């Protein structure tokens, strides 16, 4: 990639933001409750598409959820696909919610 890439949380806006060289390149919007983060929509600016930045954004957001001990509900199809392909994040989705998102019930790491 070569770019300075960072994922930051903007809690007042209820989203994680992807910054590339200090420029807003994408976001993952969410809704929070006491114990879970429901990811609703992920978007990468067309100028940054096709370079893997969507995955960088989602990975950063999921890492932040893990760090604070929050469960994840992947309503956003992109986040759901990412988790289905990266089973190391499957444990963030509560077992009793996985079927709802068509995710495997067991840990496959």
C-alpha cells in the first residue's frame, strides 16, 4: 500500500473512519448498546477502491471491538463477509446470533 493508513473511531458520529495520508477514505457506521456494536454500513470512497482499504477498515474496527470486549453484530454485508473469511474474528459474534448472519456456529480458528 505504501500510504499512511489509520482507522479511528468517531463516537459522536457512530462510525469508524479510515484515513489515508490524513484524508478521509471510508467509514463503517454502527449502532452501540451496552455490550455490542451493530455494524450497519461500510463505504470506501471511489478514489480509494480496489486497494484493500475496505478490509483494512473492517479489521481495524473489529480489533477495536475486541479490545473493548464488545460483541459484534454484522448487519453490514461487507463486515459479515469479512468475518466469514477471517475466522479469527468469529468469536466476536455471539454464538446464538451466528445463524442469523449465516456464520458458522463453532470457532474455526
